[in-house]
C-alpha cells in the first residue's frame, strides 16, 4: 500500500479506533439501518468496514486499557501502560476516540458512524458523519498540514460540487473532502478528481441498494458494533474460501469479543447441506474436563460425500485413494452424527526446546499432546473390514498397524518412524481413536462403561459445542493450568528462561478464558462464529 494511501486509512482508523467496541448498545446495524453510511459507498467496492456509532467505543476502550493483557501489549511497544499508549494515539490523531466530546469538538458526529472503503486499483474512501462541516474542515486542515505536509487549501467546484483540496505548494493534491447529507467524503491524492462523482451517486449505484450486500449481511448478528463486507471477486478475498463474497460482524462486550462471518455458497448447496445441524447423541460425556481443545460435530457425515475432499490436502486425498478406502461409502456413510474429539497437554511434554515442528513426519505429536476422538457407527463389522484394509496398506506409508483384542474390543496399535501413532479401537458400535497408547488404555474402560449422566457437569463451555453444527473450544484457562502444572523436568536443562517467559505470558493472558468457534450451514451459506471469552479477575 502506498504511503499516502496508508496515511488516509490510518487517519480513518485512528478516528474510528476500536469502533467495534461497545459503549452501551445502539440499534442493531443491518443493511437497512446503515443506509445513511452505505448510501455514499459505491457498490463496486473491493471491501468496506462500517462502524455505526463511533461514540460507543469510549467505555469499551476504558475497559480494555484496564486489562492486563492490553498493558502487556503496550509495554511491548515501549509504552508504560495501555492508557499511555491510547493517550499517545489520541494526541497524534488530534481527537480522543474515547470521548464523544472530543470528537464533537472536531466537528465529528459520532452517532452517524464511519465507513472505510477499499476501491479498485488500491484507491480508498472514508465516509464520516459530521455535525459541523466547517469545524471538521478546520480539524482536517490541521491534520493534513501536520501529518501530510499540505501548505494550502484549494476550493474547486467540479460539476457544481463544492470541494476542499489540501495540497502542496506546487498544487499537488494530498487530501480532498466534500460534504453530502451530513457526511464527509474524504479521498487522497489524485483521487480528488473522483470526489464529484462520489458525491452524486445515484440510488442504484450505491451499496445501500445492492442485493449482494443485503443478502450477505442479513445472517450476521443483529447486535453488532462493526460490519465488514467484500463482494464476490474482490481482490481482498481468497477465491477458494469465499468465491461468492463474505461479510463479517464484530461485537465487543464485557464477557466476550464475538465475531460472525457469513460465506454465501449459492453455487455449492451440497456444501451448505453438509454443514446443516442435525439431531445427534451427546457424546461429550466421553471427553476429559482437563482437555485443552474440544470439538463436537452435530452433522450427518454421509452428507460430506464428495465434499470432504475440499477440506483436505491433495496429498492426503491421494494417500487415501492409494489405500483403497472408499471414504464416501465406507467412512462417511458409516459414521453417525455426534462425533467428538479432544486434545490434552501430555504430562511429559518437553518444552525446553521451544515449540516443535508441526509436521508429524519430523515430530511425534504425542510427545506434546494426547488425542481422543469417538463416533458412533452404523455398521461395526463393516468398520472392522475397513480397518483391516488400512492396516494391510499401512506399510506403504511408513507405518505398521498391529491388531490385538483388549477385553473383547479389537484394537489396532500404530507405529511409525517417530514412535507410537494413533491407535484405533471398536467398542461395540463406537469407533475410538486415541494416542498415545496410554490414552487409549484410559479411554477404553470409560467408553465401555457407557454414559452415566446426560452431560459432563465439569465440562466448561459446553454451550459452544452444543449450539453450532460443528463446535470447537480452546480452553485457555485449562491450557494455562496444564502448563503451570508441568514438572521442572519438562523445561529441560537451563530451561528456566523459557519457563519464566512462558509464565509471564500466562500471567498477562489470565483474563482470557476460552476461544470458541462454530460452523453451521444455513441461509444459503456457511455461518462461522468465533468468540474470545473473558473471565472475571
């Protein structure tokens, strides 16, 4: 991004700093209620971020700057505290985003919000609500002089549209602004020639009347603080991940930072159907309350036939084909809804050498974590036949699978160059995958004994597993407790420095309790929810 372009975006971001934060709830932002802002945004955008009310950030910023994590992050930037950092940022911007009064003195109308727009060819546009056009122009003049080096203000009127252009002594434009219906439209550099056209957008030319924008934002959270949108074909999106555009909402409350993304899939209804939530047995009673990562799938695996290949690396697909396994029929078609999985920090994890290489060909993951996964089966004998086929072909992939029987349950123990791999067992009509071997030994009696209660009362954040079609929980509090509980030997000889640094990070993040996520197929696309949950001090 060019320097001038970056500066304009920085100016907008500073003015709207943490605009996704909440300072008391305003009405829900939707395509309709944001029409005042997006009516001045061309529908040919590459992407847009909409902040409905800049005044809602004050209390949230005050709350955030009091968090220990924010203070730790500020110290890494050379500031004594988060408050000092925000004070410096406000001083540079000439307006304090924590204060409605400060913004009003600059001529900004915080309740009218702001929209930061990415246009074609790297161009940008800032739409900002104003209450005092003259006062805002004076404030902007000061910013243009102090930050961009402008020396004069020009006042052209192309096509009858009054503009103010802040320029160099030689007349080169730096910033341009015009005012329409209580909003300031700001562009940079040579883009000033487009201000008149932007100020005279027709109804059908704006994002407010764009059906793609309306459809993409409709499934988003109704109680939100910020919205982002990029249409199909935008250079800002990965065409494989979001071929038909994407929308995102963000809401920051006292208990969590919540984001929801919507990925339309008009040309892939089978993918949406695969992620539709279905009734599923609750197998979370099998999970360990001390696990760090937990997942549950309330989907019909058979619907992933012909779809799962999109989510796995091509080399994995080729390996499965070489093994002679028909995944669509023999695996997906045999599994029941309700599969669960978890990762637990291994008691003997060695962290003295830092983080390992995340490649099972170079590092045995069970030196650091324990794995458990389980799913119900429709045809247990058929699953045995598949396992026999996989075991037979395992040597072709550098592994060895030996079958044994443990209290009537067939178990396939896996070994490869780096040590023991994941073992597989069939307990009645339940397939269990666990590793290392000690984890399987601990899991089999529990699975064989069966469910004793409707749910695991000690399992935290169970709601994050129950609500979406596919739910995932990263229990940050449990991760911290597990790391703290590691013996001194886990840090290796001379590992006291790594331990001290790790514990410092844990102290700084103790206010974060979990990261939860979910995917559900609905509204003709994929709804992805992510929440960073806070805990009481």
